[in-house]
C-alpha cells in the first residue's frame, strides 16, 4: 500500500496532524483566575464585583456600547433575552429547526411556543422567505441562529420584523466575530445571546452573555436571572425596584470564569482572521470537487468559521455520505454531519404519541394542538440528509499547508471512488449477513421457548 491508496483501505493518510490545544489561555489570564481562587473570591452578584464589572464593560465595548450581562451559559443568555422582552405563555417565537436544541428549549422554558420556519438547504440558515408564512397574531419574536458562524440575513429578517412589529433575537453562540458589512453579529437585534463554553470561538469554561440596545430589557433580564443585588446597581430603574426579589433563576457567573474573558477577547479578532484565512484555503481547494457543494459566499457577509459546512452530492460520488466521511476521517480530515435531525422531528415535542419521561412543556403544546409532525420543511430535510461539517475551532493559527493537504484528501477520495464503492458494497453485504444471522437466532430462540400443544393452557 502507498500514498495513492486510501487510508481507509490501508494506505497512508494524506493530512495527519495534531490539532492545537483549544481553548488555550495566556499566563496573564491564568494568573487572574488563580488570584481570585487564592483570595476566595468565587462569587460575584453583579457589577459590585470588579471582575464582573470589567468583563461586562469589555463585552459592551466589543458590541458597540450595548448593554452587556454575563451569565452562566448561552442557554441562560437566550432565555434571559426572552424574559427581558417579556415573552412568555401565549406567545409564539419563530425559529429554526436546524441547529442545537438550546434555541428551542429556551422558548419552551419561558412557556412560549416555538414555531419552526424553513432554512436554506445549503447554508442551513433561517430563510427569511419562510418567516413571513409562519407569522400569526400570536407571534412575538423571531429567534435567529448564526449557525456554524455564518451570519444569517439580518437585513432581510429585520425588514420583516419591523413591518410586522416583531422583536428579533440573535443566537450568536457559533459566531463571535462574524460580521455583516463590518458590523459584528449580536448588534442586529433587540437582544442577542452568546455561549462562551470551552468549545466555542470565545472559549472560557462554561459561560455566556447577553447584549441588548435596550436598558429596560437588560434590567428585566437581570431581575429574572440574577441576584436581586443587581437592583442596587447604578441605573437600575426606580419603577422596577418594588418588584426586585429573590424569585430568580440563578444564571449568574462566577468571577473565576469571568476572569477568563479579557484575554480571550484580546485574541478573538486575530483568531477569527486566522480561521477565515485557513477556511478560505480549504474551500478554494475543494470548490471543484463534484462530491460536495459549498455555500456561495455573500458580499459583505463574513463567517466566523466555527464549522465549515457543505452538502454531499451522492449522485456525483456514487457512495453514501457515511462512507465518504469515513474516508475523510481516515485521511486526517474530521468530517461528519453536526445536526442529527430537524428539531421538529424530535420525540420530546410529539405530545400525541410520546411515551418517555414527561417534559414540562408537553401540556401547553397539547393545549395549543401544536403538531410539528405535520410541518413540511424541505430545506431543513435536505440539509439534514446531505450536510457534512468540518470543525474549524482548533485552526486558530495560520495553517495554510495543512489546509491544502486536507483539500487534497477530497481529491484523493475522488480518484479512488471505484475502490470505495467496492468497500461500501462489501460492508453492506457483511451487515446484511450479520442482520440475517441475528434474525435467524431470534427465530430459533422463539421456537425453543414456544410451549408444546400438550402444555398450552386450555
């Protein structure tokens, strides 16, 4: 075997590599966190804590002076955005079915109803054209996800929202540093939530933040999700003080984790730029590969490159997506579909036939007679069936030579398609043989335990 033979079939991988550690923290950041531990300063109830105050100031500056609230997770940030906008029972929120579940569960958690609109079949982003048809008299907001770091079409979505009197919420958890005409995502809405856990572009440990241009939204979000000590902070509205109490969700952030933010923000732009350049090299190298279809770049829209998404073309490859991904992984290219299925298909939303542990939201889905199984979302279904993603988060340093080798892996696979088809056929035969043995064994076991006629109960 040699380098021309696929690694999956015993050849030499074309792009073996060890990914750089991520997240990584500089010495100043580590010292700041350990200093807080040494002093026992692990709790911060708000801006009375110097670390929390400093971080919220940094976030605000990054987002053009918007109000900033640090929280314990990205889910907490999205739920706080909804609560700050006073969205709750009886309200509907239009959102995407193609993403991680937090952008739906936060809607359920405040008692509102998720309404799924379709997505673009190549990017996986919420399609503005699908939003119009999903609006009802109960619609209160649109929750947009910048999936994979790709900015959604916020200008178009905002035009619809303004015309129909709707709030707009952004989920930027994949998209720190993504821009539209030079303006960072999170700055196109009434409120935006970001996850900052250790696997995100702005990585800490487990954290998130909310940004909003509206002071009242900020303070109502703080009232609902943080210690009532926030009511003593400068700027807290007098009209809200009679309602500040400890009936809150505990979404606050420890100063120890907050101390990780400044260093990560200092390096964010350079890391995003390196990822963008790396992914540009990789995308250029595979743009003519007939087995995959890449999203068409949009003028003025710059992805933060959390993942590189593409669609698999089985007709051009003549093999299954699973086989193609296995071959890429063997060559050193991590590739797989990120979203397992459209959220509207998930079992815990199907109140009519659900038989598992009961989620608290099922009663109001039933009361509203919400039937997600009846939805026709062809863009989402197409993306689910064809998507392949490559995680970019670790490639935060220039690595153009590696990107070219990764691109060469696609060409290598295309050159070896006959061998891959034979491999897949053999795997299918082995699977069918194994399944038939299992069925036969089950039948023999059933026959062995079948009572005889003389022993059957009359």
